[in-house]
């Protein structure tokens, strides 16, 4: 594939697509199925493949928020996922109440629950307020994404990765599974 349209159709066809690929993953990746050069331009900068995949990972779910979700799998892989698959299969399998996650995850979630945060601002806040490291923060952020407690805002007006509660962006999915919310 070479175009945004082809990449979108690829995600809808395969239901779950990793962004950059992962050894041993059962899911196809945008990276491995993109027919664009991976060679860096002579003048520097990103290759056509990196530029396209990086753009698609953000633009596809922003353009089609009712059809495609951006998130993380439990192994940390970034994925684009067809929303009906998210609703019927992935959410019931992957959701974990924030109360079952480590304390740092709970502290970070509480910040996001109160108001949206960009990754950079949230990291600075967590390091200062929760006496943590960048590495521990990054791990906690991935756990919150893969456990479906936070999600990236698909509002094109937001700068960078802005985090909101998963339920705020996906209330229909949360409400379809009341049995999972009893402990939250």
C-alpha cells in the first residue's frame, strides 16, 4: 500500500494492525505492508515509509473515529483497531480496572480523569509529584493504555498525544460491558 486510503482499508480488512510491526505478532503491520521506500533522503529527514506510517497512525483514527481506534496491546505494540472488534473482542479481553494496576498507574490515571494532559506535561508532573522516573512513567502510561483506562484524544485540535479517560472517548464500548465496571 502507498496511500492513506489503502492503509485505512487495510486496517478495516484485518481488524487489528500493528503500526511498526513486532516479532511474533499474529497481526500484520502497516510498516511491513507499505510499498514505500525505507531509505532516508540524501538531504536528511524521514524516509517516505516512516513519514507515511507515522502520519497514518494518527490521521486514520482522527479521520474515522467511529470506525478505527488507536491504542496499545498488552505487549506494548501500538495498533490501529477496527472499533467493532474493539467492542466485541478486545475490550472484554484486555480491560483491567485501574484499581488493579500499580499505584503509579492509579496516580497518573487520576490526573487524566480530572483533565486531559499531553504526554510531556503529564510526564513532568508525574516525575515531580510522584517521585518517579521517565522510564517508570512511560511503563505506567503503556499499562494504562493497554488496560483500556486511557486513550489518546482524537480531537484534531489537540497538540501531540493528549490523554483522556478511555470511557470519555469510548462510552458506548464501556456501557456495552457493565459486567466489567463493577470494580472500577
